[in-house]
């Protein structure tokens, strides 16, 4: 999935579903992102914010049993 060819509204979270690879730069390294007010609601559905270590874009992915972000 290539996000560069799509115009996403800023309020729509970008989810990494299956492949935990940055769609922008293809990096595999992520760290936990800073929390925003909506992240508390998303955490009830096991969705956590992450940030790419190379291009610094912010994404969300599902966590299972406290899986590590890296």
C-alpha cells in the first residue's frame, strides 16, 4: 500500500495492518509515539500510536499482549 499517491485527511489515522513497514520510506524501525487525546479511546481497541524512526511519520497498529513497537 502506497500512501504517497493518496490524499488522506489529517484527522484519519493511518493504520499499519499486516506488514509493520512504513509505507512512506519502507523502514522497519518504529518507536512509541506521543499520546494525543484520541489515543485513549483507541487504546480500548488495542490500537497504539507509533512513529517511524527514519521519516518521523505517525501511524497506528494493533498490539497483542503488550507487543513491542520495535
